[in-house]
C-alpha cells in the first residue's frame, strides 16, 4: 500500500515538473518564430510573388498581431494553440496542425519499423557478443558495431541507395506510398546506427548479469548454461534493454529528418527539412514544439513504467526526494 | 561457456596498459596527420579546388583526378582535402567551445552549490529534455546557413553534457581533504578551482570530449548536408555529398568520396577516443 502511494506521489510530481518544461518549450518555439522578426512577413509576401509596399507590410503585420507587445502575442498564440490553431503554412497556405498530423503516421511507422529491426539485430548479437566475450565472434560483432557507429546516417542512406536501389534494384529509391517495400531502406539506415549503439549496451547488461553469483550457483547445480541464459539472464536484462529502446524512440523521432528527406519519405522530418529550406516558420515551429512534447512525454512514460517494473528503483527514487 | 574472471594479475594489467599506450600513440599520430591535412590543405591539394572547367565535368576517377571531378569540373580529391578544413577544424573548434563552456559552468556551479547550482542544473535539464537534433535544426534554421551558425547550433545543445560531467566530478573532489585543507589555508575560490579542482577533474572531461569528436563531425556534416552548415561553393564534406546526391546513379564518386572521407575521419577520432578512455580509465 505504501509503495503504491509513493509511486503515485512520484508520478504526480513528475507530471507537475513537466508543466514548466512544456511552458518553456512553447515559449521557446514562439520566441524563435518572433526572433525571425518582420522578415517573416516579408518572406510570406515575397512567396506570393507580388511587389510589396511598406504600407502593405505594416498592414500585414497588424493583421497578424505583430504590432502588439511580445507577451500579449505569446498569450494570444498560446490560447490559439490550445484550441488546435497553429496558423497556416506560408508556402502551401494549409493549416499547420492538420499538415503536421497528416505527416505524423508516416514518421511513426518508420520509427516503429526501425525499432523492431533494431531489436531483431541488437539483442541476439549483443547476447552472442557477451557470451563469447573476447573470442572471435565478440570481436567480429564489435568490429561491425564500431563501423556502424562511425558512419553518418546520410552516408549510410546514400550507400544503401547505391547498392540496394541502383545496382541490385531490390528496393525503390524513392518511396511513393507507405509500404514495407519503400520503408525498407530508411528502416535499415536508421536501424544500423541504432543497433551499433544498443548492441554494446545489450552486451554490457548481459555481461553484468553473467558476472553475478547466481550464475555460478546455477552452474554448480548442473543447470545447463542455455537454460540459465534464456530463463534468468534474458529476463533480468530485458527490463534494462526495453527501457533503453523506449528512451530511443524520442531521439529517433528527431533523428529521422535527414533520412526521411533523402528517401523522400513523406513524414514530419521531411516536412521540417523542406520547411527550413523554404523558411516556412509556422511549420518549423510546429515541428520543434510537437517533437519536443512527444520526446518529453515518451521519456516520462518510460521512466514511470521502468519504476513500475523494477521495485528497487522505485524505492531508491522516492527515498532520494 | 562463459566464466567471468574478475581477478587480473598485475602483469596482465601492465601488459594491457602497455598495449593501450601503443594504440594511443598510433591513433594519436593518425589524428594529428588528419588535422595536419586540414591545416595545410592549401599546399597539399594537386589542383585548385575552386577552379571550374566545364569541359572536364564528371570525369571518372583516373590517374590525373584520382577521385574524379564534379559537375563544374573541379577536382574531387582537392575538394575533399580542402573540405577537411571546414569539416575537421570546425568540429575541433566546436568541441573546444563546448568543453570550455560546459566545464566552466559545471565546475563553478558545483563549487558554489546552493541556488546557483540548482538554477544551472534546471537549465541544463531543460536542454537535455529536448531532442538534440530537432533543436539544432531549429537554431540553425533560425540563424540561417553558414559554418559558424551550425557550430553555434550544435554548441547550444551540447554544452549541458559537459556541465553535468564537470559538476559531478567537482562535487566529488570538493569534499576531499586536500580541498578542505586549501580552504583552511585561506586560498581564494579561483585558486582552489584552478589549482586543486580542475587538474583532478581533467581526465573524465577529456574522455567525454574525445569520444564526442566523431559524433560531432557527423552532426556538423549532417547539418551541412541539409544546407544548414557550410554553403556552396565552400568545400565541405556534408554539403559536397548533398550537392552531388542527385548524380548518385551516374557519377557515384561525387557522393562517395566525401562520404568516405567523413567515415575515415570519424573512425580515427572514435578509435582515439576509445583508446584515451581505456588509457585514463583502465578496467
């Protein structure tokens, strides 16, 4: 009963801590947009391709409320935001929030496939590497992990595109729709970098577990090593590994921008890169803000579920408060 | 079957340390060569990296142009060498900046403690709560293209990591008896920080910085690839790959040679980083 209570207290505390962060995120996104200054309005008018007079500029600024004090503008903007109104894109004239939501499923799909592939690659290889510590397979796997860690994802994308897309013609170079065939290359690209990173962490976690006394005990009692590995080591390591992966969802969501734009994958990352090139500030703002919010939320959920799964951390965490 | 042997003999430790030292010398030499190429790029490149000759456009790699030529007939090999300047030197500048700023902030905040420390840590929490690349994209988009702006964008998001390391190290050194003795002896805070704290926290910070060079090289090149770093015609690996990428099918060398240059540099820096860590923190 007491434990449950302290977890609840911790949860509430964390959610309360989230509020200033959310405010900071929205304020920063807003300030970013305004720092771009009157330039935004000029940009918007120039994008229409017309000749602009100073009077028209002033009128446009007044229409957008840019002549009011900064904080008033922020509060107006925040109010609109809470009603789901983030303005319209300078380029397409479409509603920003709708555009963002329409692109989000593609990015989520890519994120999920990449994480699944990362799990498929990094967990078995990490375990093999730990079990055969300092033997041939360990060095072999760690060599590839090192290589994977040293290649920027845009280089991996282009090499994959050249080999799998152009030379072997396995996959389409430009994705046309959301299908497993088009998601293959962006997924492989993202999974290579992530697997290289997580494989090492799986290895460390499993090695820690293998160093514990109960392994020796099981060995002494004549339990088969494979049984110990699957029944005990795996179960114990899984909590750590799942947490690491869940935490990577957040960074992955942000990291897809380059890969999406290379493979023309129509998600929020590509949307953001296009918007940056067009100086389409409302879209950039929406992207930064929503990505930050998703990231913070995912991290919070992971942290809480981690504590729920592992009572030791739950107690440590609350003792420290 | 795995048996975890936790006991390592003194001799084994010595052999390991010696091996690490050898590796350190080799990788440090390679890294210095790389930096030397970047510094003396002008004298090393066989052709003028900016001289255009349209009659020579998209030449395949040959004896005269070992990496071929690009759309404007510029020699790729010369451009890759000169590109080292924008890519490597700016990465080193970036890592120096974040190390100095992060260490200064972390050490001072850890040393003073109290409210200052709480505020600094909240601020760094806030930066760490952001997905790094998204924030860097936003800052770079706001500032516009340019190598300097890309460095600023990455510096803004990266310093908190160093501040954290420096702070936690400072906190552990601060309570040690020699610092207490210095306080009793009447040393003023700057003296204590420079003479007693900084020399003792230098190791972990150096390791963090060394391990970061490779990642930063890739992130800086990534920003340039997106058009947010170095601007054409400046030779920079990321932007060279980006400008050649539509020609991947027909003229792959335009994209692959700068890519391989990035890869090799990152490998060298990562090897050096890993070795420095092993050397300073043998396990």
